[in-house]
C-alpha cells in the first residue's frame, strides 16, 4: 500500500474512510459520561491519531481538546449517534508526553445518561498510527484538485514562488460539510498534479480561519525578512476581523502575528486580498464589506497598519446576495495596448442561474479609488466570469511568472454543495485559467478565461481526429475514451453556414445526457444537465445555463474538458466559459453532433484521452 507525505513528518496510509469491522473503544481510550449531553474522553494511549466516527445527519458536537488542564483548541464534529458514515482523524502527535482529555458537548435531545451511552460513537472511537484515505469515491475528479478528505470551499492565499504554485483552501479536517474553517494546503509544479501538505493556518482564540490572500514581501516592508511569505486572512469569531501571519519556509508553516487583528470594523467584512502597488509604492488591500454589498480599499506601507481609502459597489452590479472573495488586478486589452483594472466580486446568492457566481467590473484604479466603466447607456453593466452554475470564489495567484494572471475557482454552488453525492470529500477546484481582456462586438471590454497552457500536456494521442465534415439533421456519433471513466478533452470548431443551431450531446448507455446547443442567430451556447445523471439530490441542480458567445461571425471554437463529475466548456480562447458539475451513473461514451434548420461545418474535431499520473 502506498504512502503519501502530508507535510512535515505526517505520513498517512491511502485507503477508505470506512469503519473497521467490529470497531470498539480501544485500549488507551476511557469514556466517562457526565450528563445526558456531556462526556469526557481520556486518551491514555500513545498512537498518532484518535479516529472520530461521523454521522452526517447529526448536529455538530462541540469538542474541547484539553492538554494538561488547559484548552488547546475547540473543534466541531458530527459524532455518530446511530451509524458511522466515515471517520476523521484528530492528530495527537503534538501532545505526546502530555495528558489529553476531550470534553464533548452534544446538542441531541436526550432524557438521561442511559440514552447518551447508546450513541455508537463512544464504542467506535479508536486509536491508530495511520489514517486510511484511499479514494473510493466514484465521482472524485481525475485531473482537478480536491482535498484528500473533508469539506473544501474557497481557494485562497495562493502564491507562486521558486517554480511552485501554492494553493490554500477553506477546509474542514473533521467532516465533509462546512465547519472548522482552516487553511488547507497543496502545491504543484505544473498546475495539474497536486501534492497535499499539512494544514497551514488553524483556528485560534480570534476564531476560525476564513479566506484571504498571500504575497511575497520582496523588500521586507513588514520586517519579517526579505522574501517572507505574508498571509492576510479573516479571523471569524463572534465578529470578523483581519489577521496577519508570515512564513519563512515558503508557505509550509506560518507564524501568527501577535498584534492581530490588524483591521477591525464595526460591521461584517472578510476575505482580504492584497498586492504591491509599485507605481505608488504601497500595499493595496481589497476587503469585502459583505452585507453592505461593496468592496473597501485600504493602503499600507508595511502590511500591518492599514488605512481605509474608499469603497465601491453600493447599488452597483448584482446585489442579490453577499459580496465575497474580491480580487483586483491590471490587464492589457488584447490588440490595443490599453491597460484596464479588473475587480472580481464573488456573490452568493444572485448568480445568473441561481446561487453563487463570480461577477466582475472593468475600470480604472488610481491607488485609492476604483471607478468602473459604463456602457453606451451610461450605466455600469453586470458582467459574469463564468456562465455555468459551478464556478465561485474565483481568485488569482500572486507573483505568477511571466506577468500571468492565473485564476482558479471553487467548482460548486452554495445551493447544493453540501448535498452532492460524495462523502469522503466534498468539492473540487476548477481548472486553472488565464485572465485576459478583449473588446466584444458591442464595443464593451470583457474578461476572458482561457485554459492555462499547462493543461495541453494532459493530452494523450487523439482518439478521434476529423479535419472537416458537414453536420445536418442526422447526428454524427463519435466514441469517447473508455479508459479512466471516460475523462477527455474535446476540441472542435463550428461554422454556422445555413444552420439555425448546432447540437453537441454527451450521452451514455443509461440514456443520461448533457445537451449543448449553439444558437447561431442568438449568438449563445446553452448547457442542459437536467438529464445528466444523478440530479435529484437538490431541486436547484437540474438546470440549463446559457452564455453569450461574444461573436458576430457565426463561428466558435470550443475546448470541452470532461472529468468524472464535471464538464468545463471554454469558447474562443476563453471569451466565454461554462463550468457545470454532472454525476452520470456511468461515464459518457458518445459525442453526437447535429444541426437544426440546415447544415453547419465542423472543423478540426479532436478527442484527446487525458493522462492520469
């Protein structure tokens, strides 16, 4: 059995998070019931982990980890009452040689201690040297980043240094639903293959660790050393405040700044995102004033003392939900040499097809104030980065090479993220994308999101390669790869000719399908996943999403990435994008191409199996 390293000295066996047969409270664990809702767990054994049994339908139990009589940390776990869905580990290694007690407070209604003793969790806890996390999830992606186990949402704190892309993310190490927010950490040298590290920043007395950003302090402005990695994040306790941490080992571990919090407000604000403003020789920070539905802009000389300069957003753009996870950066408009600023503003709910999504604004920023461009009517338009249902919390890497602006998002939607049909883990990241700006036929500037160039290396030799054919009423069928659950990339060009629409359908033998339609007159591409497979876990999941194609010549070029539980469609070098989850009961095996109302030309159709490392 293989072993994987999780950071410094943390080896974990790969296997399934499933209850061992006949598990009982093992030697080294003593259970003492104090009342119907309060239990002590004394840990006297010397193993690496205590394995905690989880039942997802339960409410969270509050657990205080008491070391030598003092509370070290508090966690929340859905401890099993009637059955064990899976196990999560509590790492005891740092407590070696100390007395450890877990003080458990549950919220289930019980009339007496006898009822409390019947909960299966007390007998099914056990000590172990290894944590078995081998993937047995049918729908775990093959070429998207996912956590080894547990819940994941926003990507955050990402930076590039010394040839390595560091990805941090909102993580619950103690269950597959949202709770215990911690910065998980993975890194990659190619944006495709990810190695998991130990948790980077954990909750403390100021609260759990919400989203934020990281940067490299090349000039030692903060005083933590030249090229120190600086992180700013939201401490979420009774209130939300902003905290600072720094790393001297390239982001493997962080030291929390003793002067935290560095920003406090009298209202809810979160997800600080910072960058060095070389022109004005200052740090700039964008902070989501969540419930006020606006972004706040701060400046600082040293990353510690921040001054509020301005705000943007009240009454502007989509206002249907809270504003979160901002990002602010400058790009050059393709073919013009003109530079414009982009402000990403993630919103939940209020997306174009319900739930969460990423809107953005194009404009100018003078180091203190952001001013958005207007359309021909003088209004500030609402623009969407992705017209699927499953791209949220999109932010970029700091310090990316070659002036790249590389983005990644959370590939889910708050409407149903906790209910998708996985259990060992929940949620993946989107594929990485390269941001650009272009002028559309309506004269407006829009942001493009093209697949990162590293993704081309995933291609194996094409299974299908067809230079040109005419599509008509009768579908032309092409076989998708059978290996690795059908994962592949499809590339093709469509020229409308005399057709009214072109249909692309992914299907399997179970009759499940994803139907994409290029409406030539409307200049739109739609994506229908209502019959895509398992869709009944949420009333909000069956959906048809539609994107404008931003062209007026009736021609589009598509790259379609199919993983085990997602389809991402990139059109015309990322000028339009749709990201949607799918859960087919068996892999899609066929691509069908047809046209309505006349013939269309299909060019350079290629189907590439994807390499899996």
